[in-house]
């Protein structure tokens, strides 16, 4: 997380720094242009006005006389240095009254000698001082005879511009520092919740499924925290179900194995000399073995559903045949428990495209549960109806029913409920999966103390052209 925070601060700071530097550059250019433009314009106005005045009212004066005339008429408030040069660029006279004789060949003087107004901004070749100079041509008898040059020092301008730029730079530096501080706070607000999520995830990886990530803000990270907490709750719930399932399966396996081992040892010690005891022991071993096989098959089916490897071998079939077989299969059990076992089927075929073995597995499981939870003297009814393109099979019993708190979860994997007669917690879950693979619906309704009703809804197979829907006609599909 330290890397994310550092990158956020670095990227934000670099962007802001570039923006501040750009603004500082524009600010410096604007101040420089304003100050130098104003000074140059004022100097140019005074120089041009005075040169025009001299050329107009001192037309009869030669260059040296013009120089003296200029010196006599300079305003006492003029702060610029004024120089009169000949056409060779030699100074004849300056505003201080000196005839220096120095040679000036800057660009403004060169332009003025050619009859144009000249401007020079730069360092003076003589003093190396930064100056602004304006030069205008002087005339005599309509001919150019010399140059009138105005010069001011640009050093105060540079100092003023640099001072203002320094103030702006200080403000910019303050803005950058403030922005860095704010970016640290922003990065902390973003990264801290992510770090908390990471810590919670590490705790979950170590087996602490009670760990939760606190939700600080109603933003994307907050939504991620909610999703993480929901995932943690579901994992914790599944972990509990898994532990309960392992405990239940261990018990379910231990009970028949104990019976098998006990009767096995009894038979061995008895030497198989008592036929009745031998037969009783063998019956117990056979029943407990079947019970183990059933439990293992449920586990295998569950594993196939979880991995998506469950395949159906569909064929065109009459569902009445399976229900008839179930009635015969459970008839003896109903007599033993003195339960009224009823079968209500329509006269017309119930043709579906289904896997006979898997559908039989569903109804065996449903009837086995019904007989398990229905007391002596109770009633179990299997009724089938068809309407348009759907058929419905309802298995109803008058047993103890399902507790209202357990009812929404009875088809969930590993759920055992509060009943002492509950099995592995996979039976109804597997039944629902099989019916859904047949594009059907599996609904459970119950009233505690009055019984349970389970509805299986399946699509009817479309009729075959030229055939009356014969149940013996088989079409296998995978």
C-alpha cells in the first residue's frame, strides 16, 4: 500500500508542479511584457515627439548647432540619457554636456542612420549595463545628418520584474507544498481502507472467518468493503455448514460401520453355528451396507454437481411408469409402518424427455423422506397432473412437517435442520439440482405438525409426428 500512496502523491505532485511552473512562466512573461512595454512606449513617445520638434523648428541648424539647441531645450524632468550622434555613430554631445566622442554601433543607431526609428534592448557595449535605447534620425535640408538617441537603464525594470516573479514563485511554492499535504491526506483516505481490506483478507486466509473490513465512506472502496464482508459472511456460513456436514457424515458412516463390525465379530465368535442369529446378522450387515452405499452415492452425486460433470441420458419416456414402480417398491414399507400410501395418476401418458435413472433417484429420495418423517397410521400421496405443456407431480405426507425457520434452507447443500431424523443434508439439494437440469421446478411447502408437500414441475415432451406419443419410442440425448 505504501507504493500506491507514494505513487498517488508523486503523480499528483508532478502534475501540480508542472501546472504551477507553467503558470509562473506565463506570469513572468506577462509582468515582463507589461513593464518593458510600458517603459519602451513612454520612451518612444518622448523621443519621437522631441525629435519631430527639433526637425521642425531647428531646420536651419547644422548638426553641432542642433546638438547645442537640443541641450538647451531638454526638460529638467527628463531622466533619460540623450545623445546626439553623427552618421558614423560618434557621440557629438550628450545631455550631460560632454563630447565623449565614443562610437555607438548598436542596432537602433544603425536603423536611425538609414532614416528609420530604431529600438535596442540589451547590454550596452560600453558599460555592459542593460539598457533600452530609442534612436531617431535628425535632418538638415531634408537630408539625414545625425541621430538623436534616448537611453534609459533597464536594471530597475529587471529588478522589479524579478522581485514580482519571486513573490509569485513563493506563492507557487506554497501552493505546491499545500497540494502535497492535501495529496497525502487524499492518498491516506484512499489507501487506508484498502489496507484494512488487505488485513481482513489476510486474517481470512489464516482461518479467521469472523474478520470484517470496516466501511468508512460511501464510495467504490466502501462498496468493495460491503462486498468483501458479504463474501466473508457467506464463506463463514459455508465453513460452518461444511464442518457440520463433516461431523454429520462422520456420524452417518460410523453408525453402520459399527453395526457391521459388531455383527461381524459376533458371527465370527459364534462360529456360524446358530442359523437364526447368523441370518439376522447378515441382514443387518446387508442393510447397513446399502445405507453406506447410498451415502457414498450422494457424496459422489454432490461432487459431480459441484464440478459440473453431471450428465443426463435423456430419453422419451412416460413418467407414470416410474411412479408405478415407486408405488410397488414402497408398498411393503407402507404395510410395515401401517401408512396409507396412495397413487393418483391420470389415464393419459405423461411423456417427458428425461433421464429415467435420475428421475427415479429423485422420487426415491422424496418417498424415503416421506416415510421417514410420517408416523404410524399416517398418509402419503403421490399425485400427477398435466396441463398444456407442463406436468406436476406432488408428494404429500402427513408427517411432522418442517420448522418455519428451516423451510427456506431445506434445499441448500449440507443443511440438516433441527429434526433428529435428518440425514446427510444433501438429498433434497441433489433432487433440486436434477430437476433443474431437466429445466423443471422444485418447490417445498410445509406446515409444522401437519405435513409436507413437495412439487416437481417438468415440461412435457412435444408430440412426435405420426406417433401417438408412445412411451416405448426412445430418443437418447446427452
